[in-house]
């Protein structure tokens, strides 16, 4: 059993003993703490709740809604929804905040409470610490019977979200309709199975092949949208001679594309392609996290903009995007953040912008992919003894490469002329994650192995 309490939310495996897994007791106490803080700070009783389709979702939702009513909050319950849908619903409802019930790409035994402020954005570090502290001591009163909150069920946000996407000036519905795309969709039997086909229909896509689109929570494969998990989608694209495949994670904030040849467009390149389109029409800056591909920087410079890097984590990317007034940003895991819509990763926005771009280019996905800057990534990790001082280890590596361009805003990232390496310690286990990228797969692996050998030498 696992329970991870972080600034952005509470996630864990369902069951087990309180404090060791995501049990009903843990769900109730952290929901109550977050809700109470929202009520005290804003005086606003309204809180939005939505969930993905995983098997524990109904149970967790019942607990969350009841607990919020118990502290005196009025709940707008979206039911089966997506993370970006809840994010746009919070400000549209004039709510104090929101809770998304999803463990994102984690397997089916996991669930989580993701916490949003009144802007529909993830709460920051300080706010997260307040929730964790109050959740542990529960130093407040619950509402008396006359002050209990009410629940309103609202299933209108599927259409409201789609309408908001269609209203974006750079979403070209007419070009998409004229392109006559045939598209296969793998939604890992979660809410993307409702939202993505509905969006495609609204965009004028008439031929849709649904793979694992029944929102029953029975994940047919590992829900993280990586190449090795999307064999069925690849086969469907090839069998149906589709123009494109689309895969999303269970809460629909990560987006990857499958090309017409059955190969992945690359999760790192979802953001790159969308940025290429946006920057071609809107001059400005871009942001991604330190572990994302250098291709975004190249595309940004090509269009006359400036690229900025942020620490890993959506809240860090959003903070940096606001600071540099970025017109597009996100993360290399298929997360597209488009401020003209809202400051959250949104697969629906990503789909609409990517299809608009591809339709206007009048090229196949594989042809377009071959024209983008070519980089390859290698992801590794080193398991260390629990008593090892990882910070001291990273400092020694920093000293070793002090003549190179580097940053320490999130672990240690070293930028070489043609490659980069990013070293990050895990917050939950004694490991160092090592991400590297180069112009060829061999170059990316080689620089990673060089760094690994040097780390092992320091440990000895």
C-alpha cells in the first residue's frame, strides 16, 4: 500500500490501513482540510468536483462530496469528467476551488485528490503545505445541521468544454472537416472515451475508430500513453488505414499521436507541433520543463521567440509561463498548456490545435514529423542506498561540470553543445532519475551512461 502526500494533492493505492494507503479516512480528512481552507480564505461555499472513470471513482466521489457538504460547502458535481474540464468549470462556476479525483497515468489500484484554486489552477507550494498540516491536525469544526452544504449535479460541461475549444480563433473547424481525417482513439476505458470522440465529431471528423473507449474503469493496458502500451492503437491505425491515432491518459491531460504508419509521433513532440502552429500565428515565448525536448527551443527560435525552462511540475511551468508571458507551453509528457484557453494541460485543446495545423499543412503526420528538429531521449535511473546524501552527490557533479552551461533550479541539468543531461532526485525513494537527449539515440544513451559511470565512481 502507498500514500503520497504532496503539495499538489493526495494520491495512493486504494485500501489498507489509514495513513498507509488512500483509505476512506485519508480521503475524508484531506478533503475536509482543503475545503475548510477554501471556505475560510474566500467566504465562497461553492466547490467543483469531477472524476475519471477508474473503479474506485464512485466510492471516492461519494466520500469527497459528502465531506464537503459536512463542512458547509455547496458542491457542483460534474460526475465523469476530465482534469481540464474541471479546471475550466471552476472559474465558470465562480467557485472557490475544485477537486479532481484521478491518479492520472497511474494504474487502476491508484486514485488521488488533485486540488485547484479559484482560477482552476493547481494550488501552489505554500497552499499545499497548509492543506497537509490541517489534514493532519483537523483543528476545526464541521458544520451543524442547518449549515450543511448542498450538492448540484451538472453534466453540461462536456458541451461547455467543447464549445470553449471550438471558440479558440486558431481552431480551424472548416479545414479539419475538409481534410476528411480518419482517426483511431484509445482512451484506456476512461473519460477520454466520452470527451475525445465528442470533440472530434464537433470538429467535423466523421470517421472515428474507437479503441478502449468504454468509460468503465477497466484499464486494458498500462494507462500511461507510451509506445509499449499502445499496441492496439497502432494496429487499429494500420488495419483501418487511418490518418492518425490519438491516445490520452485516464484524466485526459496528456496527449500523444500515432502516425499513419503505426509509429508514435512522440509524446515529446505533441507540444512541439502545437507550438509550431501557435508561433506561426502568434509571436511570443514558450516554456517547458527541464526534462523536455530541446526541439521546443529550436522551433521557438525559428519563429523569433524566446524559450524558457521551468522546474518539473505543472504548477512550476504555469508560474514561469505567466512570468515570461508565454503564448504556449507545457511538458514533454504530452501536456499542452495554451493560455488563450486556460492555464492547465488540456488534451482537447491539443487535439483541436494539432488537427488544425495538420489540415492546413496538407501533409501526413509522418511527413510533418520528419521535418521537425530531430532529437532522441534516454531515460534512466540509479538506485542508491537510503543513507546516501543525494544533495551532496549532485553538488559534486555540479562542481565537475562547472565549466559547462548548467542550472540547479530542479536537480542538476547540464547543457552540452549537442546533448543535455538532467539529474533529479526522487521525493519518494532513494533514486536519481537521469534524463538525457541527443541528436541520435546512441548519443543520448552514451551521455547518460557516461554520467552514470561518474556517479558510481563518486559513490565508491
